[in-house]
């Protein structure tokens, strides 16, 4: 039995990387799996296209290689289609109950679609989009995540390293969480590490852009809101009734740089005005045997949880101080895992290949059974 998937955000960086990985490793042409992944629908902000029999590996690879290929395909095969009609179209094509929707967007308006899929169909969802899980209320979060056989979101925090299920299990076994300290952004972790090495901030940002670590507008990363969304998701997994309004966020760069008209204009302003200041801050910390890391923290030892995101000065030889590249790290103090021996996880936290592979792992975990041909 094949696994049918419909990908939203298919022309974005994550979506195109996923298409290439599916074509190379999971498609029916490979005759590798008894239940191969078959891409039957592709959507972007301009519309969608459906192929009941599944798109060929050749087409998937072409879309993955050429950013405008999907838009051209939509204009040829389904001109005038609108993204809001996507779900109704899939249902009318008879896919109800045997389809996985993959949300590879960063769209802030996807919550209603996620809820519609779960309420009105028997289909499933795999999402990298943190917005439905963090911007709505806690009741919305519970409704989205209540059935793990239909809703997978491993890639929304800690890039699928296992933090989400581990924290969720604490509530199930009565192991109360008291504190979370974490480096949750591979992008900002990379930039902070480069600053520790003496690289100018503007140059570190350009390096992160070149490597595909940043959002199209890097200010989305440097605002700290993405880290805050991840912290809210982890806190909600711990059973806390929290939202974005509860997170105190220190931006990676001063507020004035977010007022620039374009990302490049912002980068030039940073180069002129702020490179020297960041170099000074890191040099002074280094002289004390320390460095600055952009961390998230959550404490529950008081009646009201305290959540914050921002710069923290840590010893260079500490676990957080030694983080390099895009590595994420989380330390969790619970009743069982005390402050002297907290639970720890560490691993890659950014990169298109890694994110796409986590989506594929979630797809695998939605299968009732997995077996290879032969």
C-alpha cells in the first residue's frame, strides 16, 4: 500500500529539498519499499496541481532543482487555482483517509487548515510549520496534537532530536519539569559561534545565508520569535498553559534594524553601525573566559512560569559554550533528573537536508507497518 502525500510549500527551500530526497530514496520507481511515498499534489502560495497517479521522480527532481518549475507546472496544468481550494479539491478526488498533508511553509494562517483536515477528514498531517502550534491558544494546541497517529511535528523544535516526545512523556509518568535551558536555533547558534571566532556579524549572517540556514529574510531569524515559538511548543508539551505573550524576547540585533526596507539594506546598516559593537561584546566576554550564546529558558518553580529568550554569557568551556556550527542543545531539570544531572540532548539544529529527513522520518512513523521489497 502506497503512502500518498500532498505538499504545501513545495517550491520553498525545505519543500524542494524534500522532493529531491523522496525522488532519490522513497519513490515507487525505486521498488525499495512495499509502501512507497507517492507525491500526488503540490502547492505553493500561487496555487496547486494534482496528479492522482503520483508525480514521476523526474518531475520531482526538476521542481527541486528549478525554483520556478512548480509555478510553471501550475500555470500549465491548473491555472487560476487557489490555495484555499486545496483541501476541497483533494477530497473531491477521493483521497479522504489515505493522504498525508505536509506543511513545509512558514505561513501564519495555516491553523484553520490544520484543524479542518483533522476535523473533517481522516487524513494526517506532518508539519515543520511552528505557527499553528504556538500562535493559537492552548486548546488549539491540544486539539492539534491529541492524536499522534495523525499529527506529527518532530521538526518544529530541536529539529527532530527527540525533545518533543521526551518532554511529553514527563507528564504521562508524573515527572514534573522544573527548568529548561536550550539553544534552539541552529541559525543563531551558527552566527554566535562565528562571532566567538572573531567573524564580523554582517559576514556571519552572509555565511549563514549562503549555507541555507536563514529564512529568506534573515531578520525573521534575528527577531528571536522563531526561538520563542519553539520554547512555547516545548512548554506546552510539558503541560503548561502558555503562549507567545508569556515569552520575554531580546532580539539578536537592536530594534532599529528591523525598520530597514530590505534585508540587504539592513545588512549594510549592520555592517556600518553594529559590527564593531558586536565584536567588542564578544571580545570582552572572551577576555573573561566566556562567550555569548543565544539561549531560551523556562522555569516552573514558581506559580507563574517564566520564559525568556536572549543572550546569555556562558563559560567557553561549558556545554553551551562549546556548541559549534548549527548544533542545538537542551538541558531539562525534572523531579527525576535533578539539577546535578539534568536530561541532555545535543545535535544539528539547522540545514535543509536535515529538516527534510525529519519530515521523512515522521512520514515513516505514520505508516502502520514498514517493510522493504524482497
